[in-house]
């Protein structure tokens, strides 16, 4: 087997002013990190996690290799928060997948409530377990899965990178077969779109991962887009005809220029509402568009701000001329 096509898309969503997600789409490594809290430098935490994961090399293999990368990411975020009071309390989720084509496996490392899925023969299987309050309540039988979907604390996570000096990582390996599609996403997708619809959207895109990634983000936004939404998809292909494990296709990393509706229309939504956040998080210079970006929501907020400044300037000029 070999890695076939790969694609990643991140978007600010309909209610946030900035994007605190980060992603990696660099075969054989794929990952999503969702910075915590909106305030306290979640963007920096997600960026630090992505940077640590990107240091994987040819010697990084299996569940232990992915776990080691995530533990290192936790150390960097924790130490940065100790050194910089402005980032105190920051954290991030992370879900990563490392493909071993020769072994026919995918190693998963996971902390938080971002998710990894595998679509096989039309059936979507959630591979990771959410480290969240509602997931624990469901597991204990206190809540039903349906009640958990609307619980007011559904965004409260019980495990994250950077909030403690050490972290417990869920690390395991799953098998991969030609035809499988793997999806990694932030909760901006899973909280807006149920698993059945996720599978339908991917199949509706004829398993074209670039089209599917854009369609999933558009669907999350059509359902309200309450959070940043990030998706990374890759598929598994058969070996090349000569039996060699072929190189992966060039991954596509995109940030949609406009929000699409669930039907694929690319018309602007006049009802987008920006939800203010309490504090401004410091931003890291030089963030790569391959794994982080504002998306259309953030650009819309910036444009509205500029228009407001211009209007105030024109009003002041008029007042000066009249008086």
C-alpha cells in the first residue's frame, strides 16, 4: 500500500474572530491541533505543537514515535507558558497520524477532543476517544450520546497539551487497506456535523479528498460554524504496478476563499455573526499557511473594521469642513 491523495483545510468559522487551529498535511505525517480558550494564546500553543510534530524524521515510527513527538510538544508549550506570563494557561488538543506504508499501518497519537476517523467500505469509524467531560459522562451512563450533543459543557476537555508538565497520550496503531480514507478534524467539525453526514459528504465528493475537505468545512459552516473548523484527509492506495511503495501525491493545503453552503453554493451568508472574545492572544510571526490561517471569517472581520475606520474618517472630515 501507499499514501494516495491528501488535503487539509482550515477555516475561522462563522462566529470566531481568529483561527486558533493548526494542521499538518505532510505525508507520511498528518495532524490537527486546536488551541484552547480563545484567549490565553491558544494560537501559539497549537503552533508550537505543530512545529514539534513537524520534526518527525525517517526514524520516527509507530505509536511510540508519535507519542514521543506529542510529549515533546507538551514540554515546549509548558515551558513557553512558564517563560511568558502572557501565555500562561494556554493549551491545545492534538491528534496525529503517522503512516507506515511498508507495514500497512497508521499510528495514532491523541490528546483532547479533536478526532481521527477511518472510512472503510462506506462505514465511518471514530478511532479516537474524546478526552472531554461529556464523553466521560456518556461512558459512565449519566448522559446519552444524544444528550451529550447539546450539553452546555460539551466543549470542556479533561486532557490537553501544555496545561501540565507531563501528559498522558493515547497512542495506538490501526491497520490500513487500499481504499481507506482517514480523516483528522477539530471539534469545529464534529460538533457541527454528525458522523453519518460526515461519511455522506466524503462519499458524495466521490472520495476526492480535496473536494471532501472543502465540502466538510462548508457543511460545518452551514450548520452554524460556531468554532474554527479544520480537516485533514488522506487516502490509502494500492502499491504501484512494479510492487514498489510509491511516493505520496502532492498534498493540497487550502483555506477556502468563500464559505460554501451544504449544496456547494459559494454565496456569502449575510447572517454571519462574529462572536467577540475576551482577550487578544499573542500571535507567532511567520505562521505557515500550510498549517494555519485566518480563513474567510477572519478576513471578513478585518474588512468590516477597515470600512468602519474609513467611515469615521470621512465623518470627521465632513464635520471639520462644516464647522
